C-alpha cells in the first residue's frame, strides 16, 4: 500500500518541502504544492493526497445537511463521518512529518485521477 518515493525524490527534496506538503492537508491549501512545487515529487504527492481529502470533506459536508434532518441517527452518522475524515487528515500529517509517501486509505486515488 505504501508508495516508494519517486526516483528523483531525494531526502533533500523531502526536507525542503515538508512545510509546503504539510499545508496540503488544510483544505484549499492543497493547491499550494500542486501549483508552486511542480518540481518536487514529495510536495506533489502530498498535494494530491490533500486534494483527495478536500474533495471527500467537501462532498461529505454537503451530505451532512441531509443527515442532520434525521434526528439522532443522522447526527451520529455525521459525527462518525467527521471522525473518519479527521483520522485521514491525521494520517496525512503524520506521513508528511515522517517523510513518507503513503496514500490515504480508501480515498488516496482520487487526487491521482484528477491531477496527472
């Protein structure tokens, strides 16, 4: 499940771009590494993962409006959904700080499909 760093991704690339890759997991800020660090495989990878998370979070936020119409059960499902999104966010942050290039479970392919 873990992706190996690309051949041109070096430890200096990872160290130089950790901050930019870190920003990728804060919703719309995922565009920063995608647009500004096209030469960094590490920043691009995490930008795509952050984009995946931003898309899922945005779609789920719209879906929550429907869930809130269902008393108790809908609220519980919304809480569980946001907890799962938080876990994905935490995994992404841990991967950046650890210098790893591992896809987020279940949703990691979304950003790859959108940004080539």
